[in-house]
C-alpha cells in the first residue's frame, strides 16, 4: 500500500508539467528567421513548420527578417518578449557578433536555447577555370603566388576561420567582402574569386553547370549524397566549421521548460520522418536534432572554437 502511495504521488507530481506542455501553444507560433526566402534554413524551417502546425493544432508561421548579420531578427525576438515568438536559424552570427560588432545591440545571454535542428552543409568551392583539383592545390598556389588568391565566405565566423588558417599557414591571400552571396558566385565562376566558403545550396546551381568545383565539406562529417571529403580528412582540420541551426527563445518570454522540452521532442520526431530527412538533404541541411541541453553544448563548443581561431588573428571580444 505504501509503495502504491509513492507511485501515485510521483504520477500526480508530474501532471502539472505534462498539462503545461500540452497547453502550449495556445495561439499561433511565429518562427523568425534571420535569412531570406529560399535559403536552406528557410526551406527547412517551413518543412518543420508545416508538421508542427499539425502536431500543435496551431498555425506555425515562418517570418523572414534578413539583414544586419542576423541582428534584425534577433532584436525582433527579444523585443517581442513572447513565448510564442521564437528565433529559428544559424548560430554562427550570434557566436561571431562579440568579435565583429563594435557595439553589441543585444546580450547573447538573453537568447535561451530551445532545440537543435540541423547543420548546414558548408563547402569550399573553386572556379573550374582555375585548374585546382584539390585543396592542396589551392594551398600550394597561395604559397607560391603570394597575394594572388582571392577568397571570401558568407558569414563573419567563417571569415575568421579562413583568416586564421591562412595566418597559421604563413599564406598571404586577399579577402574580398561581398554584401550579396550571388555576386560572389558570379566572380567565382569568372575566376576573379579563387576560393569560396559557403552553404552548398548557394553554389549548387553553378556546380551542376560545371562552372565550379567543390573540393571539400567543412563539416565534421561527410555529407550524405555528396562525394566529398571533409577538410580534416584532407589534412586541414583548422578549416572545420559546422553550420549549426536551431531554435531559441527570448529569456524575457518565460517560455516554460515543459514547452521547451515539447518543442525539442516534436522536432526530433519530425526529423525521424524519412521524407523530411530526404528533403533536408536536398536543401543542403543535415539532420541534427537535439534538446535544449544538447543545443547549448553545441553552441558552447562553437564559442570555444571561435575563441581559438580569433586568438590566431589577434582578435578579442569587443563587447
């Protein structure tokens, strides 16, 4: 009888959390994305939003807020202070902002990890006309022809990763800044740009046309459907970079822990659907679901890696 009472007490104590999780959401949920329509993360967000709408019985809407290296979207979520308004997107900008922004317009601690979702496939591309057949060819050329290798990346964090790599290797190369990734692809095709680190989705059309080559993925692991080695396999582990994508909430929104657990669990369940997994691969996203603690650990690892590469180029947090 005593054992039965203990069991009942445990079950009853769990009821508030369970009911709380089931009562959220109580109205439509907004996913704010720091990228424009058509990006890999955007397509992935819409795939999940459609399935989450069915699971939650409430509309899940994706709202694109590109610009400002993600700051516009981040501030939109923080200012809303609403537990039904979430940030969905890459974490790279958040990790890089203390180094790249002269003044932080927000406190990164005010962003609470909710769920890890995917990793963007990041590739190193070269123009076919350049005649490079391997990453070693690129490095050898850069060493031989000092100052003649033009390179760029899409986000500030990968800028620092490549800059640190060249610095450690004693290579003099020229970073060319672009506001529009499309312009960079055009210059890559014309061999005005010799090395481009970007999401695979950005360069795939030109790859299919045979005008560029992909030499490696910067992700930690090989990518299903792409016959490409990792940079680590090729002997260049310092170029490793995983494009982490996840869901975050504003600390001031007071999103219940039970709701966070539910969001992560539902995302993981949807990610297990073979159809969703196949569509993610097609948009250059790798299935990588995880709960809030796992997402936070992945971000902490990114922060540590950022600190290491920033030291190489003599950068310290400005804020």
